[in-house]
């Protein structure tokens, strides 16, 4: 817990730590790939902890009747998330399948072409490409 608490809970502190670490990398004092690997580990650790303590977090939130409250210098707000499942709607399933098929067709196009039935111009999708890094941690 001390490791987590040393970063504080303010955006200012987090930004200061981020700037310090970034400067260490830019100055050559820290190895960027090692840092990235360690950050991935921390990210996975945080996700795992959050999922394992969900019931306790919910119980703690219910101890406060207000929608929003401040504790430990942080504002907590209760929210309700809605998710929709359309898998029982035949019309939605059909449209979604057609959309996916159209995406495949459009991605295969290399240049604009006219629709043979309507004459309407059909354009290939615009796409952006950027370099990224995928990180796989050891089991």
C-alpha cells in the first residue's frame, strides 16, 4: 500500500511524477522499454486489484447516502451504467451483419467506384495508421 500511496491522489502529483519519469527517459537515465514493461505490469496489477475488490468498494460507497462525497481528498460519485444487449432483436442482428459485410467490402476497395445499380459513387474508407507497441508479460 505504501508503494501506491507514495504517488498521492492529486492530478498535480501524478503529473509531476509523470514529468520526472519522462525526463529520466529523455535524458537517457532510464531505459524506455524496461519502463514500458514495468508500466504494463502496474496497469495489469491495478486492473486485477480493482476487479478483486469490487464488492468491498460497493459496500464502502453505500455507507455514504450522498451521490457525491469527498474522502481522502478525492471526490467519489455514484453512477449507474446502462448496457444494451440487442442479440434478441432479429432486425438489429441482420443490420449488424450487413454492416460488417459492407465494412469488409469497403476495406477491400483500392479506389472509388460507381454502384452498378444506382450509379452512386462508393469510396473506400479513410484509414489512419500509426506505430504502436504490444507488450506480453511472462506467465
